[in-house]
């Protein structure tokens, strides 16, 4: 890595338009004028690493064939907000526990419960789901027959997720019993999710802009929180409609509260739980 001590100048209006358009075209992420400093800081940081001081020059580099795409995959890791935590929105996880219990109670033969965690970041969300499902199967005296596909655009986030190693502070939202059951100490301050849980999750890189090109595998639960909020309304709706085609009858779609307003679909009905934005496939 080349570090340059040269300062990168502030981004011009014209360059801000070019870079924010590129981010929206390639990842769906819409930046308002207020987020100009964020974009500038992230792009400039990468430019300093590469010894560049001209935004136009760096833009041309990004647009240049396969090497440009490789560089883009480095940059996108810095342009996405990866903030997450275990059990980030507890009522949504309580809803998942109820949905699983309901699915198990009506089936004579135990069904396989399949989940898609969309925009999974560094893994806290799919591991929280895995703990909920594992405990849910356990209390219903059933086998832990579930699997989770967890996807994100950021390779850096996915590599943290796959390792499944977290500091003591990060796992604080997990209750003591689950910590004892599902984490093993790595050293004084770090804990690793146990293999029996990690093995149930398949992490993969996917860009939600391409959802209509992805195989339409039907699952029991789609959990997508704090991702749609970065997209424009038309894109949120396009993705919500594509989710419907990927749910089994009776399957649930759980999104972040208020992330999509005024959306409805003839095959879906809003679940009545307070404090949760969830829909059930009819
Ligand atoms: C704020 S995090 C949310 C993480 C987690 N779902 C939660 O609620 O805690 C948003 C995640 O969405 C991912 N993301 C952003 N744009 C994406 C896209 N176009 N396709 C797939 N993932 C994307 C980011 O990389 C980031 O990890």
C-alpha cells in the first residue's frame, strides 16, 4: 500500500455529482447533498492510500475495465454503512421466534425453516437469527432443521461475518444463557460463534440491485433491516416485490420499522404485531 502525505483537496460540485451517481448506479445507495462530506472523506482516504490527489483521475481509474472493477470492490467497502449489532431490533427477533413456533405447531412432519438475511453486514444479524431459531427448535423439542443464507455487497463485512469472532463488548446484547450456549472463548476478550451455529449459515456476496437476476429460491423468512433505507422509493418497492416471489406460502418478510411506507402487494398481508414491520405471504 502506498501512503501519500499529500492532502486531497475538497471534492468539487461536478465530481460530487459524478461519484454519487456512480454509487447509486452500482449499489442503489442514494446520497443527499448533506452526505457530501461522508463521500469526500471515504473517497479521499482511498485516494491517499493510492497516492492520488485528483478525483477525476481516480474516477477514470475506477471506470477502466477489470482493474477498475477490482478497485471499485475496495472502495464500496468504505462507502456502505455497516453499522449493526446483535439483536438490533428485539421486537423483530421476537416476531421471528413466534413465526417459527407457529410453523412448527401446524406441521405434522418437521419442515425445514429457510431464512434469507439480506444486507447481513458483519454477521451479528444472521447469528442472532440462528440463536433464535436454534432455541425455538429446542423448546419445541424439534431438531434444529434450519438454514440461513446471509448476503451483503461488502466483501470486508462478509469476511468478518464468516470468521464469527466478536469482542466481549459486541456480544453484550446477547443474554448470558445464549452466550454460554453459542460462543466459545478465543482469548481474554474475544469469542467465536460455535461451529454448530456457523455451519447453518451460508454467507455470500450479492448486490440487491441484481435481485431479479438471482435464483428465485423460496424461503420461510426474509429478514432485511437497515438496508432499504439507503435506496430511493422506486428501488425499495422493486426489491419488496421481488422478495414476494422468494417467499413460501405463509412465509414472513420482516423489514426495519418505517423503512418502506405505503407498500402493499396482493399476495401479502401486514402482520398485526405492534412495533414490527412484517408481512405474511398469503
Ligand atoms: C446498516 S447495515 C445493516 C446491517 C443489518 N441488516 C442490521 O440491520 O443491523 C447495511 C448493510 O447493507 C449492505 N448493502 C448496502 N448496499 C447494498 C446492496 N446494494 N446490496 C447488498 N447489500 C448492500 C452494506 O454493505 C451493509 O452491510
